């Protein structure tokens, strides 16, 4: 059996499909429910920290636009 690394997609919270994938993860704490594989940004300790932080910052910025 060989394991093949797949390239991930850069998480962009402004894309609805990306937010939906994170919401699916947060509901069950399992990435298998998300149909997108995100790339880890090394500025963050983990992928989960990365998407939570970026999504929270995006939602805050949306509130500031009102």
C-alpha cells in the first residue's frame, strides 16, 4: 500500500463552500464530513486553529462592515 500526499486548498473564509466545510467539521469534529482538504498554513499550530482563527476574523470583519 502506498500513501500519496494530496495538495490542499488554501482556506478562504470568504468562500461559502469553505465555511460550510469548516461548519461540517465543527459539528462532528471530523474532517471526513468536509469535501475539501485544506492546506495547513505553518503560521498556525494546527489546521483546526488556522480555520477557526481565520473564520472568526472574517466574521468579525463582516460585522464591522455593517
